[in-house]
């Protein structure tokens, strides 16, 4: 009985730490009085927990403000340099690795192209590990202070035991049950957190961007392909096996265009960047990146090129029809168009997309839904990936979570995440 009571007190204290830390992170700087008002905790609990957090170096003072007739109130915030997080975006054409402080200020970043080798598994693993080493060296960040590495990948991520157990099923990139977590764990001691790239983008927009404050939303990723993060009750919805949100592979036209997944008529086969360039046909510039080609398409439409205008007008209707499905299925209060393709074509297409959505969706739920552009730019997947270890840190009340069991390691000395002295992070 004593053990049960002890666990209850410890869990309550950890919950209080997490509640206060989260509130400071998203709403700070705040005073102790404001924390008591907003969290409902007693002033004594606030004082004790804040003292602990300051003593641990997780929270720091951020100046003071005058109060009504009393002593100035000391403001508090999460200490941005208490630790670091790393975000990795395994994109369609390259691997981007970025190191952030806890305020998600970018401190170092590197991007490595996949070139003609596509998503060869060994190449992707090597580029991620090289990127980790590069940002650590460039920033001179102590690997022991890195809370973890978040990795956004195309495909369905089956979560195993800890990040090192994650298995990726990426049908469009020919990944069939790739044990990405275990492969990366052979080359780094840093804690790993792996998730679908659309879900990491959704987390970023939900925390800091156009999705902030929404309890029910869909954040759509339009890049080379198409995906979505469905938000229910303020949290990403995953489904039975974490495959919820594969919006790009919903059927837009029976027997339609061949999709990269092998099926026909998928939404992605009409509105993804690869599909747009293919549909543009002979007018599309050859030998350039997808980003350059989509920019050329938008520029041609702006200049009045008839083929480009008709293509984008048709794309707006396809996209509106796909969004109407989201409205009818999920009744979200907000839909956010993000991803680099979405942000490039969105400003021109948004009015037509809204009009097409209204034409294809049920009137009542459509009237309750706003359609907006993402606010975090083309690198939102990387930011969102970095929130994966950050979320674990906040949930743990600012204490590093216990490391998950890892597969047997076969790494070389001084790999990323191991200091030069050989001390593990």
C-alpha cells in the first residue's frame, strides 16, 4: 500500500512539472502568479515546482514587470539552451538535418541531395548519420545535451520499442518493412523518434503555425507527393496501425492516372508536384529540380500562358474535390495547405480551391471549415520532426526520459551522439 501511495505522489509531481513546463513553453514568459491562475495549481505547488525547474536549469528568469501596487513580478521562461533537438526531413529529393535549441531557433543545418540513387536505404541512412555529425560539429553542441533526433519519412511508420524499433513501409519509394530505427541506431547513440513526414509537418503547424488553437483540423502536405495529418481533439490521429492520413492515396477518379503507389486515380496522381510536371508535358522545363519546375509553372500561369493557366485551374478543382472529402469525412474546423508545393501554388489557387470545395462538400460542414495556407514555410517537416523529442521532454516534466531498449549495436567509435571521450549521450 505504501508503494502505491509513493507512486501516486511521484506521478502527481511529474504531472505538475509537465503542466507548468508546457504552459511556460507555449504561453511564456509568465509569472508565478499567472501560472497559478492558468493551471489551477496552488501557489505553494507552483513555488515548489518552479524552484525545482530552475534548479535543474530547465527554466530561467526573464526579467520582471510592475504589478499593481506590489513588488515587481518575476517572469519565467523555458531556458532555450538547456538542451538541443535535431529534426530530419527525409524528402523526395534530399535529406535535410537541422539542430535547434529548445526555442526551436535554428543553430545549424545541412541538406544532402539524394541525386539519382533515389531512396536507397543504405544511402538514406548514411546521409542522415553524416548530417547528424555535420550539425553537431558546426554548432559545437555537446551531444550529451541533445534530447533526441526526430525524423520525418515518407510512408507508414510502425512504431516498435522506442525509436530504434521503428519500421517504415514506404510504398511510393519501394521501402517494404525497412527497419530504419535499428539501422540508424547502429550509427548513433542519440535517442531516435521516427514518424511520417506529413504528421511531423502537422505537428509543427499545430504547435506554431496555422493550425494553432484548433481542436479538429487537417494539415495537408503537398510536395512531390501528397499526405495529411488529421488532428482530433488537439492531437494527430493515427488510426489502428499509424497509417491514417494517407490522403494522397484516396481515389479521385476510378481507373484514372497511374500513381506512384501502383494504383490508379489517386489524388496524388493529379496534384502532387511530380504529377503536375508530368501533366504539364512538353512545356515543362527539362533537367531541373521539381521546385524549379513548379516555380516555372506558376510563373507561366502568371504570365498568361494558356496551358499553364488551364493546368492550374484544373488542379484547383481536383484539390477542392479532395478537400471536400476531408470536410465530409472529418468535419474539421480548419484545413491547412502546407508543404513546399502547396505553398508555391497555394497563393494563386486558394480562392478557386475554396470555391471548388464548396461545390463538392456538404454545405453545412463546409460552412464551418476554413481553408488556409501554412505559416511555417517549406522546412516545416524538419521543425515538426524536432518537436518529437521536444514533446517527450515536455511530457517528462523537463527530465530526460529513460532510454528505450535498443538493438545490439555494431557502431564505430566516436559516432554521432558519442563524445570524443567515448561517453555515451
